[in-house]
C-alpha cells in the first residue's frame, strides 16, 4: 500500500500524540503509536567511554603519585648498581626481592647497614647459616652417598690456575674449596693426591664417584684413584666430552670454512 493513499486522523488524548490510520480501499486499519524516546545512555556502552584508559579504569591521584615514586626509587637502585659496578643480572636473584620485602616490613625509619656491620657481624651470621646448611648436606651424603666434582680453569686476569672442588648429592651441590695449582706440576700423581685428600675430607664411605674433565693427566689420576680405592668410580665430565667433540668437529675443513664465514658475518653485523 502506498502511504500517500492513507487517511490520517490526529487525536489529542491525555496529552499524547496518537496517529490513527483509517481503513482504505486497499487494506485494513492499523494503529501505530510512536515509541518513547530512550535515554542517551542506552546508545553508548560504558566500555566505549573508558576506551583508552588502562584496564578500563581511570587512574586516581594516589596511583599516579605511587607510579612516580616507584620510578624515582628504581632510578636510585639503578644508580647504586652503576656506582658499585654490580652486574644487572644480580636483580634476578631471589634474595634481591627478599631484601626489599624485609625493608618494607621494618618501615620508613629503616637505616641502611654500615660497612662495618656488613663486614663483621652480618657476615658472621651468613657464615654460620652456611655452616648449618653444609651440615645438612653432610647428613644427606652419609645417608644417600655423593659425588666429588673437580673443575679446573685458568684466571687470565691474575694468571693463575685454579681447581675447584664441589660435592653433589640428591640435596644439591655444595662448593668445598679452591686450590691454586699455578706453582704445582699438574701431573697425574699430584692430581690423584688432591682427589684423595678431598675423599678423606668428605668421608670415603660417603663418596660414590669422582668426576673430572677428560685431560690426559686427569684420566691417569682417576685410574690411580680407582686402583687405591676399588669401591670408588672415576667418571669423565659429560659436558667436557661434548666440548671436545665439538672442537674436533670444528677441525673438519668444510665445517671450519663455514664457521669462519659465520664469524665474519657476525662481526660485520655487530661491530
């Protein structure tokens, strides 16, 4: 039906506008009441008005102030790292966050420890705590056995040869001591004596195996140790084995040329 063919009658009833469509020759009568106007809030979602705000929430003045205070505090911490020449990866230690938690628990009146406090009483407390942990490791070694690990390396800064000794058990690894072997002839018998001293220190009945690298002198020292103490096993270091394998692979002519090309490209990119 064409809307122009309809007859419209306007009535005022209770101050409301009513439109009545009379029946025409083309169809039946139909009554249409216009919908009431809705509030403007229905056409906009609350999320739209908060769009662009972090988390859909407006920051309060207190949050803004805290953000600035945190930035200032972090800058002071970074300055201390730079002044003391502390590597930035030290911030990944669990004790780093524990330090700030302890300070917050004390409150605003906390005063940083002096150098003398760090050097004498606090250091003694840490040594005592470590001794307690070592005693726990010794008990673990006595009940389940342990391995003695030997790691030799050279300090190029002071031009010294160092041998580190560690003890590994199911509870973890513990550093025992370091020996400066710069002025010592590092033959098989000398290394064997050092390994035997470590076995006696830990307790021969607690040691299952001794692990060293694959240098010829250490291989001979391990065999000497096995001959004098038959119940012990000498085991070559798996990481050192893989390192020697990769060195031998790198000596193959084709691979050697490829490595040279890769090193050249790497130097070109990063220099």
